[in-house]
C-alpha cells in the first residue's frame, strides 16, 4: 500500500508520466485518422484526472459520479478548471493501455468523446493498485490557462 502512495506522489510531483503521455498520443493518432486536430495535454485537466483515478481506487467505484466530488463537471469546478464543454472517459481493469484505448474506440460513447471535434485539450490520469489499473481522460474545449510546451515534460 505504501508503495502505491509513493508511486502516485512521485507521478504527481514529476509531471506527466510516460504512460499518460502515450495514452494521449494514441488518442491523437485516432483523431488524426479522421482528420481532427490533436488534443493538447493540459496539466490542470491531468491533475483532476489523477484525483479522479485515485478517488475511484480509494472509494471502490468506476463511473462518472464520485461519492466525494460528485459529477466530473462538479469536480472540474471544485478544482477551478475553466471549460464550456467537457467530457470524461474511464476504465478499470488489467488490460494493457493499447487494449484500453481500443475498447474505448469500440464503444460509441467513449469514441464520441475521444473524437469530439470541440475538444482541444485533455488530461490523462492513471494509477495502479493490486494489479488493477484505473484510467481517466478528461476532455475540454477552449484554451488552457497553463502553458505546456510540446516535447517538454513539465
């Protein structure tokens, strides 16, 4: 248990993890296949997505409604993240990340969020505990208040 907490703290303190960046890149590859622009990694959305996966792990649920924060839009407001339109996709299991993305793309509601033309930025959250992986991607429109330079890990 202590190792999981240390891992999460390390990921939160060190910027985006490679696995989070890879997931966003694979989402962008899917968007490119249908002629959509790439999503920009947004550290504010990633911060909320990381809190979401940790909340799912601790509270023992998978779904849009958190017992602690309520809906994901309420969670965005709680963390003072600006948005007009937003979406969230979640997963829990032990599948490799490319399989998780493939399952999202085969599910109309998840695919519609990944390929939504109004979304311009996203944040990916990931944690693993006892062999179970928790994923959250939060999508939003508009400009980020945070500057993320492509190719540089914050």
